[in-house]
């Protein structure tokens, strides 16, 4: 198998060396023109005069001034609902072959996001780009002959009218290239098992049959799968079952809060590579080991715009005000939080995906996910984004020598005023809530000036409750669905938080 690994590694290096370097700004200009050209005869393209935009000498500027921002609800109500009535050529030529079901992190109701054949091809091409980028990570030749465990949602898609429906990870896995199927685990039969617990139990039972070199999936569910495999085989760590495991490609959420608990399941360190695959498309991936930032996929079916993340531009529901200014890739700045806007080959136009990002390297178009527009904790002026909350969790892990893989919080009104009420998911955190709250409050004051100002005004302090991590997984299972792309809300509104606290109490 080492000979095969050397051949594959050599082929990847050759493809990488023959692939011309992408200029992200020029690539984005070409993508925008391609999108407008392809969709100009659609209902959307006619309504917003794509033909006229294509004649403009300032296409990007006129595109931004002509087309409003859309979140899922607005584009679905105004445009995508026509697809469900049997109409074609609505926001993209023809009709989508798939719909990605996504409840995201904010509710029970599934979104139904069109996934066209063009998007399937774009996701596949972005995956090939990511595989090619593995040549930068100096992995041994034998790695390239090992199998890959992709833990996503079920590939048993639901047939409905003239399309198939499922989560994007299931749709992607059902469309993997033929040459990859020999490496793909747990294999098509197990991947089709709809019940997540049954699927994981089957994986655990058969785990020793496979020579896994890489894992791919959302950290929280990947941890649960590894624990199930370890427990089933009465092992001390996952490397006793899969000794050749060398790479984990994370995705969907920041890996930082899970790093300590994830590493506790390993026998030795492995290479962690971040990816950014959403229901709306393959957005970015980590292309080199010198950084844990991800490179935007700028040449493959998605046109990006960026709105500076400022409270004046964000509505209470997380959507944008109409007057919020957008900029293109050529005008972005380092370390500035932006709301990510996308137009895609699935017929999403100036679409608010709900994530905020920051650039770590403008020339390479490398980013980090910094949070969600709905998870910006600013009820009492504290201005805490998810990346700042994640930093606080890492501080607590170090301060109390523990692991905290899950958390959520709310700016909650008590009799004596507002408090940030935190729930921490941990099996090993021994300190009492008051001690943890005091340490957390002190850290946030020192690390965030806006939080410190808020503490001198309307914010009374911090309250902390520690529960088992299983409670978070059960909450997701009860409110959404286990596994796949399901992620935990980091910040909740007061109404949702009441439901959460009732669930915890029960």
C-alpha cells in the first residue's frame, strides 16, 4: 500500500505544481460575470436587469446598488417558493436537483435551500482543490492510501416531487467521485442509516475492519462517535483502534472550544485542517499548515461581498438594514469583522448566510469565522462575538484544568438587573458556579473593553451553571436532529433560553 500512497502523493504534488496560482480578486470578478451571464434570462435576472449590469463598466458597484440583501426568509418568500409551485428558471436556470435541509443553529424549522447541479460540481471541485492542498502539509506517503471516515448526515435522501432532499453533508457524500468510493467510510450502506445513534453504533461495531487515516465532520458529533468506538472496544483512545489516523478535517464551527476534549480521545497529536462547508456552498478551506485560517474558494461558483460588522447595520433578528454598506474582496481590511454575503450558482443572490468572518491574510484571501450575526451578545452594550466567547472558554479550561466542549448563554434579566447567564457543558469541571463566574467575569473585563464598560453600567455580572455535555446533545436531538450539520446555539434570546432552562431542569 505504501507504493500506492507514493503514487497518489506524487499525483497530488504534480497537480498542485501544474495548477496556476489564483488571483482572488480577478477570480471574483470572473465569477460575478459568470453568474450574471448564466442567470440573465431567469425571472430574477430579468427583474433586476442583469443584461444592463453586464454592460456596466462598474459591474460590482452597480450589482450591489441594484440588488437588495436577502436572508433565507426573504428570498424564499419572494422567489424560491415559486420553485415549490413547479416554476423553473426562477433565480437560476432550470430547477434544482436537490434541496439542502438546514435548521442551522437558530430554530426547529428546516430551511430548504436549493442545490443545483452546478453547485454539486462546484462543491466537488472545491473538494479536489482541498485534496490538492494536502501537498502543503508534508504528510507521509502511506497516509494517501488510508481510508477516510466522513461522519455527516444520512445519505438516504428523501425523494420529493422532482428532486431529492437531505442535509448538505448527506447530499455531498451521495455525490462523491467514483474514484474516492474505495476510500470512503463508513460506506454507502451504513451512511444511509437515518437514525444517528444506530449509525454510530454500527460504525463502532465495524471500526476495526477499517484502516482510517482521516476523519471529517463537525467536532461535537465526531467526539461522540470516537467515544462510542472507544467504549465498544474497551480501548483507552482512538489510536488503539485506528493506529494510522493522522488527519482530522473539521468544519461547521470553530474547532477551538473542542480542541482539548477532542485531543483527550487521541493517543497522539494529529493534523487538524479546518473547512467551511455550508448548505449554501463550499466556502473555504485551510490550504497550508502555517496558519489555521481558511482560504476563500474565490474561483468556483460563489461571489462574496462583505458588510462591516457594526451594531447599526444589524437588525435584532440578525438580518441587515437596507442601507448597510458592502465592499468587495479588493477593499477588505485585516482583523475587521464582516458579515458574509454570497451570490451562488444555486441562485442565491446577495444572500446573508448569517456568519461573520475576519481576514487574517488579505492577499491570500484567508479568513477565520468569528461568529454569527444572531449570536452577537450586545443586549447591554457588552459587544461580545462568538470568537470572544470561545476565547473565554479556553481561558476557563486552562484556569480550572478541565475540558468544556459545549456552552451557551443569554443576557438574562433577573430581579436586580441583567446578567450573562452561562451554561457550561463539562464532565470534569469541579469548581462551584460562583468561583467560575468570578474568574470568567474577571477575564472578560480584562480582555474586552466594551464588556468592562457594560459591567460599570447595565450589566450586573455573570452567573454560571455546569451541566453534562450530553445535555447539549440531547437538546439538539430534541429540537433538531442528531449528527450532520447540526450545531449548538452559543447565544440565545430570552424566549429560547426559557425553553433551554426548562429542558435542563427536566
